[in-house]
C-alpha cells in the first residue's frame, strides 16, 4: 500500500509542479498535477502565499500562481532534507 | 599506575587536530538535522540523530581537554643535585583528567547507543537498563581502556550493518558513502583496542578515524549536492 503523503511532501509536490511549468501555473492545473482535492489545495495555497513561497497574479483575466525566490530556496532545502532522510534512514 | 598516554610524543597535538575535524563534521550534520527537524517536526528521528552526533562531538571535546592536561600540563622538570630531570607525570588524582576521560567515554557510548536506537526499536525498560550499563561500563573501563573501544566497536558494527542494509535496499551512492565512512570509523575502533601493544597503532587508528570522518563529510556534501540536483521524488 502506498504511504500517505506527509505535509512536506505535498508542499514539495506543489512547488515542484509550479517549477516544472516554468514557474507559473493555473490553479486548476496545480490541483491536478499535485494530486490534491479542491479544499486541500485552497488550504495549502493560502499557507504558501502567506509564507511568500508563491504569488497569485492575473494575466489576461486568468489567475496564475508563480513561485517566488523564497519558494525556490525552500524547494532546494526540502529536496536536501529528503536526501538526508533517505541517506541516514530516518 | 594506570597507563593513559598511548600517543608517541611526535604525534602530540596532531591527534587533537584530528579530533577537532571529527567535532566539526559531527556538529555540521547535527546542525542540519535540527534544521530539518524544524521543517518536519513529526519525524523525531531527526532530533535523535542530532542528539547522538552532538554527544559524540562533546565526547571528542572532552578527549581534547583531557589530552591538553596530559600533553601540556604534566611535563615536569626537577633538579636533583647536578642532574636536571625532565619527565612526564600523569597524576591519577587530577580531577580534570579523570572527569575528562570519563566524560569522553560516557558521551561517546551514549551517543553511539542513541544512534543505534534510531534503527533498532527498544522498550523504555531496555533503554534505561542499557543506559545504566553504559554508565557503569564507562566508569569501570578506566582501568581496562580496551573495554571501552570494544563496546564502541559492537555499537558501531550494529550501526554500520544497518547502513549496509540500507545501501543494499536503495543502491544509492550517498548510502554507499555513509556505509564506507562508518565502516572506516569501525575499523579505527578495532585498532584502538590494541593501542597498548604499540604507540604506532595509536597513530594508525587516529589516521583511520580521520579518513572515516572525512568520508562522512564527503557523504554529507553529496547529500546536499544530490538534493539540489534531483527532480521530483
């Protein structure tokens, strides 16, 4: 059975999804790419905006979510944390 | 009198430098482990890893303080008639000296035991009993120094075998490096057991220890580098 995703896994999945799309993504695409329910995504997104990891912008009447410099740094730290966890068997 | 100085005179100070490098590596990994724990407080293993590495770093600190008392404070000179006599005097009554060595042994064994406990689940009763035995063993091993290294060796063998298991599962290069580093540190402990035979063995053991901790530093830098490179898990 697949293990339940941890909070850090979800945040990482969301930020990586934005990064993979060139740093900008539509909210619905993010929801599918990060494999989240609508309510779940709203909660996480609010938190990410609050922490300045992502920004909401409007372009041609479409809403987009962009990753910030702080968000990029956070992705790097989380990746390193996962690598550390795997190496030391934590 | 209990023999406590195993290093040849020309190696004095160099072993302190090696221990300082070991402290640096252990503290660096402990610092990052605390940093990652702050990001994922659910995983208590981070805090156990940090605590065990801090204990080992402190243990080396105690060893350095003790070595200073030996190397730099007990070289005495006496004038007997026309003859001037310079000799090394290790004073068993020196509180700092014995507290230092005791602290070194206790912290090292407790640190290694804590690291073991991350990988082997134990009951609370078992943990209390083992901690007590470690404290007792640390105190009484002052007259049989090899017992301390033998105990450290057993703990290190358990830890290293866990890292080998982990490497076999993942086949990941950082896991391989971690296994080799701990295997080298384990090897240094084997040599430390026999330091009474020859002072050269002490030098070899310290150099092997240095290789082990440098390996650990390389492992850690690889972890940071690989983490930067990798895409989605």
